[in-house]
C-alpha cells in the first residue's frame, strides 16, 4: 500500500467551533476533553493503528477526560484505560480476528463472546479502568421494552421491525422500545447527558457490574443474548449502538474538544438511522467535535476496498483463514493512520487538511 502524503491517508472533519480552533491553534492533546468510541463491530480492527497512536498521545498529556463508547467502541475505550493500551488494543483485534462461528446458535455465540471478553480483561484490568487518575470510563447500553424484552425469535424480530418503523417516523419515538442507559465512572461529570426525547438512565460502574455491562453493550439482538442486571431489573440490556450508533450526544457542552477516531466521516445517530441517509447528527451537539477517519483513497487501497465488517463472516463462510489473513492485513495497514495523525498534529498541517463536518454548520 503506497500513499505518499499524510493528508491522503486521513479525513479530518470538524464542527464549527472546533474547525475555527484548529485553524487558529492546531490540535494539542491538552485541548481534548472527550473521546467517543462508536459501535461498528470488526471495523475496529481497521482502526487499530489509529487507536494505538491517539490513546498514548492523550495519556502523555494528563487532564480530566471522558471516554464514552457503545458496543465495540466501549471495548476499545476500556483498552485505552489500561497501562498497556497499545498491546491491549492489538490483543482485541487479534481475538476478534481469530473468532469463528462454527455454530450460529445464539447461546454458542454468546459464550464465545463472553470468553473473548474474559480473555481480554481480567478482574484487575477492569478495576484499573475504573481507577484511572485522569480518564473516566462511560458505556452505553439499551434497556429493552415490550417485544424487544424477549429472546424468542418471532417477538424479537417483530420488536426490531417496530423499532425501525418508529425511528423512521421520528427518532424520539424509540422511547417506546428503548431506554438509554449511560453506565458511568462515579467520578464522571457527565457533561454529555442528552435531552433528545429518548429516556436516559444513569448506572454507576463498579467492580461487579463492569464486566456484564461490557457484555451488554455488545449484545446484538438475535446474535448475542441480552444481559439482565439486578440494579436494572425487569429488562434485557442490549447493544448500546441501537440507540447511539455513532454517539450524537451533546459533546459541545463539555469544556474542551471532542476527538473522535471513527470508521467514517459521518456521524449516524442510532443504528436504525444507517438506513436513513437523511438522518444526520446535530451540528450544535458536535460543534466542538473533530472526526478523524480513514480517507476514501486509503480505504480503496485496502485488500477488500473497505474496513473489515461483520458481513465478512458470511462472505468468507468456510474460508476463515482467508478472512483472517485479510483482517490482519487491514490491521497492519492501519499503522499508517496513526503515523499520519501524529505527523499532521506535530507539523500543524492538520489545520490545513481539516474540513467542515457538516455542509451547513
């Protein structure tokens, strides 16, 4: 893979206030107050090198920061809060790459996912994530209601169809099927609490509930069983991406920039919105956000012309060795993303490369 210029590797898009600040001052780690991690499954493998650059870059400049993630994004940011973050991120990518699904039974997939989580984080590792001196861990899960509060296939599919219909009519109508739960470090100031018509609950994180909540935030309906928690009785907890796919939360309320290492240069509010090209993030909420994503030119030069994704499990059914080879190549190529990010920041050229996040902002 040969791309000569750093600006050809990354796309940098920024909200209105963030773009103005970038052009005045460039980007420094001490400006960053929030780091989101989006849902996206195996796409995280294609961001490995970017994560391995950004998280230590931030760690080297201590200040209070909020890390918030859904689904695989929650697993990534939990890796970021470990002392050996680059090694832990590489381990996550390799564990995901090695995963195969000889059985499509939901119980088997749930056990495999729980085993992967246990292999990635020990109890002491999770305690470390909750005791970071400067960084605060926050996870998103979706509390299910009605038909979605069952695992049987027929009601579950009907509940998902209802959720999609309600969401297409109006995103706040998701309140009839989901409650958003922000699971947070007890020290977090929660500056990004949303008021968007979807009910939101708070759940403090602790040594006993972090592991099941990490499992819950990755529990894709119909693929991985939902999680029940005594402190949130009566409801199955599911993938946080259902309500907050790319985290269109009011990050502009925080005192600082939001740095978003992302799979794409667009912020899609909820999982059902990815089917609605007109449903975009709110420019006011993202006014201080800087999105750092692989460029289209970079993606075109990857082995499949894209980041790894869940569809690869079907594309390469019975060909796990081929899929694993392609995913490892994508992970190796991603080191170029991290190198480009650090180079753009160090040289100040990030200000020249950055473009508006929204057409009108």
